[in-house]
C-alpha cells in the first residue's frame, strides 16, 4: 500500500521483486500527478491495481476514510499479507485495516524515531510499529529503538533502506548530467537544490517567508521545485516577491531530481527522504527542522538548522570549503545498507505470508 511519493519510491523495488504476487493499492494521499503518476511511471510501476481518493482532507479524516476504504477492500479481496511503508497517514490506515481484518502486517522502514511528539509522523510510525508482525528496520539504531519500546526481537529484521537501490537504479549517468544542468542554466557544484513541504515550515507565513528569504540570500543560485502545498501557501501569503530571487519550478521527476542533487553544491530541505538520498549521493544537506528521525546522517551528510539566519551561515561555511567537504563525504559510508534491502524485505514478506 502506498499513497505518497516517498512510499512509491521505497516500495518500488519490493513490488517489482514480488512480481504478479503484488497487488498495489494507492490511497490517493498525494493526488497531484507530479507527486504520484509521474513517480509511478519513473519507477516502472504503472497504474495501481486499486486507486482510492482520500487526498486533500485533514489528517484525522484522511486516516479514517482511508482505513474504512482499505478495510472494505481487504475484506472483499483478502491478501496473504499487507505491506506498509514509513510514517504516513496511508501507512497508519493500512496498518489499522490489516489489524482489523486479522491480516499479517509488515512495516518497511520501521523503528525511526525523532522523539518529537509535535511531529504527526512520529505518532504514525510508533503505532504502525506496534501493530506490525514484522518490522523491517533500516539500521541498527532503528532496531534498538524498537527493542527499547518492547517490540520483541523476533519481530524485528534489519534490512537496510530500500531508498539505496531506488537511487542507484534511477540516478542518471554522469555523461547525461551536463544536459540536465544546461536545461536549468546551472553549473556543476555551482548551485543549491532546495525542497520544502512540511506543515511546520510552509503553513505559517512568517516561517515560510523566513525560509524563502534565507534561500534568496545564499551566495549561489537556488533551484526550488515547488511542492503543491508550498506553492499554494506562498501564493496565499503573498510571498511572490520574497521568492523572486529563486529559480522556482514544478516538482521534478525522481531521476531528474537525483541527477541535479548529485551535481549540486549542497541541498537545503525539510525532507526525511532527501537526507537518505544525500547519503547515497555523497552530498551535504542542511535540514531545516528542529528534530529528525534519521540520526545516522547527522554530523556527516546532514546538519539540523531551524528556520532562520543559521541557514545562510552554515551554507556560506560549506561553500567556502566546498571542495574539501565534497572530498570528505566521498569517503563517508552510507548508513542505509548495500542496496539489497528490497530483496531482504521480499524474503520476509514471503515468509510472513506462508506462516
């Protein structure tokens, strides 16, 4: 089950390895074509077997409507097992529906913790982990989090993170990247790639204006693909002038985004997935948040900075020593595994379904 762009990315390898045994269900949590259909196409998944429509609602209503719709679907066409990913409303709804129907449940990317109760995703991921029959933890840190909460060791499997193979599969070849840079008028290691979508950053006009001003003040050109939520809030708050110094564009396809990320000087983002992708691409990322559920990359590939002047200060420091920073990161190991997480996850799914 998936409903958002990150879920599509991280379940694509699992779906392909399962082949005809996989039945894909899309809840419609991300309903913009740029965040849904484009990623399904990029990752070769095609049209989902089941398409629901729960996007655009409040969190509580979205979870409730998705749970009811998924419960009805699972009752009508029972599966051998249910697979959910991450910490989304879709993931929680799928877990609740599986639990209600008594279906075995496997959670991909289990055990992440920010220990920040102000983060809605934290509640989602904790609930899913404790409902799941198998928790596929991406790292030993995630495994330790689960064991500390009393999840039995036999229900936890360290698999690595499926994002690694997604990045390696779709990353454009270096020979193709000059054309990609030329399309946007950029030069290698001479620009910043930014993304923002989290409610705490884009739903408050002062915070969003602060972030946009900080990006506009960076000493390199900034390419900012606008998430639909961010674009709508910027328009509502009248922030067009503030964003005028940035290179704004529609959301990018996954391969295009990865190609640009691999060639940028640095990234500035509030995305969890971007932190992981940066560790595969060996690029530094300023994480504009107050907490993170991915401590494995902190102090190496990622640094937390709250909205404000700290964004410019850290970016300036990195840019001053960019060649040395990039050289150091080339030797930093990615903490998310060797690119076999999907295969390990599929083996666990088959074992769960047969039990």
